[in-house]
């Protein structure tokens, strides 16, 4: 989990966290009517590609299809923090319909890992659910299913049989909570592979590993005949909050879409990324 203040566990894992540097907060209207269908209930049906751009057909069992068809809460719904408080809508246009716990756990990198884990759990690829912790330990869900639980002794991390075997959705969510506690932007950036922004695709992640650090994930994309790509981004932030579809505050004519033709930087409402910070699974 990404922390603002170093907690006890930082002595063991050197946690990274997301900084709340809202240097791009803008109160200007960013709703591009032609790009938004208020009655749409998924990413795919809520957001229309810019003129001249089309979505490619995706395999139904793919991670890209899963993200493109994430369910959304009704138009106008505001993001809730883990404690029930409301986040103003300066940064986002929609809220992903996915529950979060009442613990301050699911922050930026955690949301990226949550989406990846949810997808793999949905397609029953349980042996592929695995996340690196900040100390480098590989936390496999296949071990959790057996009833093994994480044991931390100083800088040493290991499994120990402490529970009955189980693979319910509640078991999965409990596993993800532990991942959120001991993983973050540092471990996420170390476990992914760099790629060119010109080759960007759905499921890729812009990530800065550090303290502070941040991560956002590409959840949809469309292309034109010239090969230019437009993409949508989603994030959580700090404190822990629901996953949200980001606005593009820099180009109201494209909002909420972003172009992969950016050269020097990709400015999102709460973080600025650079081309070499795009990574993939």
C-alpha cells in the first residue's frame, strides 16, 4: 500500500506512497459531450472514441476486454474514500463499480494490482495471480489457496500453514489486502517491463516507483488510419479510494481521451508521467 506517513511496516519493506500533489487541479468544464454517453454502464458504452478513431475487436477472455468492459456507477456519481467521505470530481469523469474495504489500503498501485487480480480470478487463472512485495518476495495466490499465510520476521518473509484451504471470492479479497499492505509502486515498477508509448495498449501501466510514486492504468484505446492511438486512464489515489476514470484537463476537445503522440510528458490531473515510465505485464 502507498503511505503518506511511514508506518511500522516501512522498517521492513521501505514502502512507497503516492503524493497528493494536485498541481493540475482545474475547475474548468471538461465534459466533451460527443465523447460521453451518460446512460452507458461500462467503459465501452460510456465513452465514445474521438472522431476518426475506432476501437479494435478484442478477445473476450483478454485482460484488455475485461478493462474495456468494466462496470461503471451511474453518471454523476462521486468517488468515495475508504472512510465514506467524498472526493470532488476535479480529476475524474466516472467511477468504476467495484467495492473497496473500509481500510486505507487500495491506493494507486494497489488499484492496478486489484484490476489485474480480479481479471485473473474471473477467468480462473489462479496460478497466474502473483504479485511481488516491496522486499522482492513473490506472493503467489496458489499458496494462499492452500491455507498458507504470510509470516514476517524482521526482513524475512515466508509462508506458514495457518488456515484451512479455500478459494472463495472472500479468500481472494483477503489475499489482495495483504498484497496492498506489503506492495506498492516500487515493487510494481520492478515487476513490469518497459515499452514504447508508440506501442501502448490496453492494460499497460504508467508507473513511477518511489516515495512518492504513482501508477495509472490504460483501460481503453482507439486508433485512426494513421496509427495514432487514443487511450483512457484509470486510477486510485491517496487516501484509499474507488477506482476512477481520469479527465484530460489539457485538451477539452479530447477529454477524457489521451493521445499517444505526447512527446515530453503525459500530464494527468494528479500526476505527470514521462514516456519511459510506460510499462506492461
